[in-house]
């Protein structure tokens, strides 16, 4: 047993974290005692990592833990070599870390290993004790059933329309060559997933219209700006790219514009997703959980092409979440066009 492992196993943690940690290890990742696990955490997240470690120890599987600050200065330029090397001999990995600005490159290095080796990977970016007691306590079997029903419908759609009373009015043309995925919290080797889970996503063909972000924005901007109900960000999209953005919070506006103009595809809609976690009842100002809130979120930048099939790439990826959606799925054309509404005022019209 390493010194880091011994430290984590001896660290006290709040008892209320145990159910969420147990859900992660047994329900979501279904870790077998014969499988090796790489657990990656940081100083701030140690209590949650301790709860996860206790579950791994109880499971009886071999595992190694790495605390990022022990290996490299933060913010990370690259994922530490020791972490990547350990992942090469693991079947499962868990990333429970509070991320810092400009660390996306290091996380992409990690998920490159996950994708190449087809590992089951739980991405718990900016996980908090609040999320462990909310989204991580969802009935993930129920979330999985709803996600499957949504997935079956959206895979047939050629167009998705969405509106909100806040002013969102977008149309997304689907690309039949791109794949849809569900990350319902039940994680498979096919696609690593965030925990808490609960979404169906793809890379769209083309999105046009207005998206009003009255929920939250992602990456490091989420921690800085929190809930946006009082200072929503309005994004105009044409030909799948940002045309303009506006908010009464001019610093938010400037930071978002700068982030989405980092490289040539940072302003391009890379992800189109529908949140399906019925255990998430409100946005809390943390993108890890808030993007699973029932409704639509989109992301600008990296389209996860290794999964969706989109042939382009970006070094950035930022999600934006709106509230209270009406969603219609359209398939066919002309006299054979079929329209189905699957959400009204933020509530699914599909029984799980």
C-alpha cells in the first residue's frame, strides 16, 4: 500500500457521501473485484475521494490513487506521466478533481488513454459534496431507461427544435453520419461518462437561432459566474457558429467570447445534448450536475469526434445550459414529416 493510499483510507469523510460513492463504484461503474482501478484526485476533493476509496477497498479490487498536487504544479500543463502510466494497466479510472483554468489539454490526454484502451471512466470534474448528495443519489436505472427512450427517438430525428420562455429559439439539423450516445450514469467501455450521468448527446449537423443561457456556462467560467438567471447570456448562432453574444454582465460576455475564440473551431457547436437525470431538480451553479438537468444544453468546441464521428477538432469545449425547454423532434419530409413533442416547459412527456 502506498503512502497516498494509506492517507486516503485513514481520512475521515462525512457519512452522507457514502451512498453516492457506493452508487459510483457498484451501480455506475460495476467494478469487479478482479479489475484494477486508477483513482485521480486533488487536495480539495480528498474527502470525496476518501469515500470512493472506502468503496474500492470494500469491493476488494486492486487500485492506485494519485493526488495531482503531489505530482505537478497546478494548473496542469500536462497530465502527470505517472497517472497515464498507471491507467495503461487499469480497466477503470475515476477522475474526481476541481479543475483550474487552461487544464483541458491535460484532461484530453487522460481521455485519449481511456478512448484508446476502451476503459470505463467516471469523469467527476468539479464534483462537490452537494452533488454527491443530490445527482449522485439518482436512481440511475430509472435514468438509464428514460435515456434509452430518448435515444431511440432522437436517433430517428432529422431536425430538433427547441424554445424557452426566456427567448431560446433554435433549430438543429441532424447529421445522419454522426452518432448519438447516452451517458446515463451506467458507464460502459463504449463511451466514458460524467458522474452524475444523465444525458443523450451527439454532434449536430448545423444549429441556427438564439440560445439564452439562463442556467450556467461551463468549464472554469462556471465557478466564476455561477447561476445566470439574473444575468443571462444570449448567444446568436448561424451556420453552427457564434455570431454574437450579449449579457448585462460585460465581463461574462467578454470571458465567454474570448474562450470561444481560442482556436478556429472554438466557436463551433460541437455538442447537442438533452439532459435526462430526473434526480436533478434544479441548477446549482456546477456544470457537472447542471448539464444533466432535464432540458437542452449545447457546447462549443471539441465535438468528441472519436465517438460522434465529427471529423473536426478543437482544443476547447464549453457547455451552456438553458431552462424550461419545449422540445420537438422532426423526422421525414413533406407529407411524410412527423413531429413529436418530448418536453413541455422543462418536463418530459416520455414515461421512464
